[in-house]
C-alpha cells in the first residue's frame, strides 16, 4: 500500500473542480442518507420510550440510561469492524451488512423480557449502527465532485435528522397504540431498504482503483497513526467527534424528559418542541455544507462551535414557552449543524485505503464517549438541575475551538488521495 500518512493527502493539489453530479453519485447519496435516517429514527424513539420501558421492565433511571450507553458502545466495535471491512471489501456491500445487523437486533428488542437481554440486543444493534455513518460518508465523498463534497456529506447528515424528526412525530401516535415492543418491531423494516441499496448502488471509481492494489486490512488502522502529523490530526478527530456526539446525545436523549418534568409537557407537547429543535438542526446541517464548500472547513466549524457554546448557555436559562421553542431551534442549528461536515473533513484528511476506517473509528469513539453523555447529564441534573447540566456543555465546545485551530488543517477542495 502506498504511504497512508497525511503526506499522501497533502501531495494532492488543492484545485477545486466544478463538475456535474451523475446518477451514481445521487444514488450513493440517497442510499447513504436512507441508512443514516434509520439510525436516527431508532435512537430517538429509544429516548421517547425510556419511561415506558422502565415502567414495564422495572428499570432504575441509571439502567434506562445505560441502554443508550450500550447502543453507543456497541457502535464503537461496529465502527472498527465495518470500517476495516469496507476499506477492504467495498462500501456498498459492507453498508448492506451493517444495516441488516442493525435491523434484526433492533427488532429482537421487542422480545426482551428484562434488563439484561434488552441491553444485549441494544449493544449488538449498536454494532450494526456503528458501520453506517463512516461507510456512507466515504461512499458519498468518493462519488461526488470536490467542490460539492461538504454539501453532499451534509445531505447524508440530513438523513439522520429526517429519521429523528419522523420519530418525534410518529412516536406520540404509535406508542400508545402498539407499545414500546411494537415500536422496536418497526426496526425490522430497514432490512428491506438494505436489499434496495445493495441492488441500486455501485462502488466509486476511486475505491475500485484502490482495491486493485489493496494489501491487508490492518493497514487501514496503521494509516491513522502513520506519522506524527497524522497522529495529531487523528487525536483532533477523536476530540471533535466526541464533543459533537456528547453534546447531541446529552441534549436530545433527555430533552423530552426535561420538558415533561420541569414544565409539565405531555408526550405530544414534548414531541412538538423536540421537532422544532430537530428542524433547527436540519437547517444548520444544510447551510453548513454550503458554507464549508464556499469558505472552507475550518471557518465553518469555528462559527458553529462558538455558536453552540453560546446557545447551550442561553437555552439553559429559558423558561417561557415561546422562548424554549425558538431557543431550541437556534441551539439545534449550531449543536448539530456540524454533523455532515465531518464526512468531508475526514475524507480529505485520510487516503482511500483508510477513509471508511477513519470515519467509523473516530466518529464511533465519539459515540462511545457520548454514550456517557445521557448518564452524566442525568447525574448532574439529579444534583444541580438540568439547566446546569446543559450549561456545562459550553466548556466542551470551547475545547473544540482550541483543538480545531491548533491541530486541523484546511483541505477544502482537495482531490482525494
């Protein structure tokens, strides 16, 4: 394998080319966004269902929170496994496998009889979930032209928002009718989508060229620490992805519960407020992609990180209904608006031999750290209140700013190595 370090990426010219988007690129986008939407739907319905599950299975609050933690920790293992397989065997094939695994074990959650078997099902479903983000992002980044790369990966991020928005709107209607077991059973449907994805998508040309000269799969992991400069960037990606996921899950998993306990909102009202926050996130993701393609990755990330730090502080002090509605949308805009940008950023920082591995490993390490987000937020909330727990997240976004400026280079428009 050619030198997998950052030098390989830097050897490529920073020429931003404007080209048309072909049918295969659009299909890659739709397939990747669909897979990510299913992930988002599953994780948010879990947040809405924690109360019902806890009551039915007699779970404590820490046990309920640990179901989210188990899912996200499982995603770390899946990130490593499916990232390595994708760089070795193909984006489309391995993406299909990850969706099927995720769908089957999400469906099995409907059969859980207690805490331990449910936690095991959630952890294995997380393994499948862990493969989808990085593979989809690598697939789209390789299929789309360089001048539209950030917006394309941001559109994949919008798939997640579509999934969680569907969860926020559908759960209040279906949960009283089919219960939490019926909601998990719905998770089997992504297996059908995997069949469609497998038949309609094609491997990007850049990957097919790489596969002809590929060596062992472990080389993908070695490429993440190939030299000192690459290791520094990899450390930065771990921190950035951890903050991204910690803030998102820390807020979104507990937001319905917070609105219910502090303001007395019922399930429908909480869903409306959560939906508005999600809509703000979707707008933030959409605009981030266009801003990153036009002005650069670092300027776009910097603005959003500072905006997130400010808005979590502001939101923690709001009490009026309309202020919560508007403030939630603006907070969501910044907190999750950066999501799709990581796909373009990491695709440009790592070569084809390690691209999906880098995406999956770093983003899912971030998910593992974030798995403790709901638990930490819950513990701080119990002692100091939810507003204090949310306000503390501002410190994490300031850490993001320091790491971005110190360790992450600008690679806007780089031809993929």
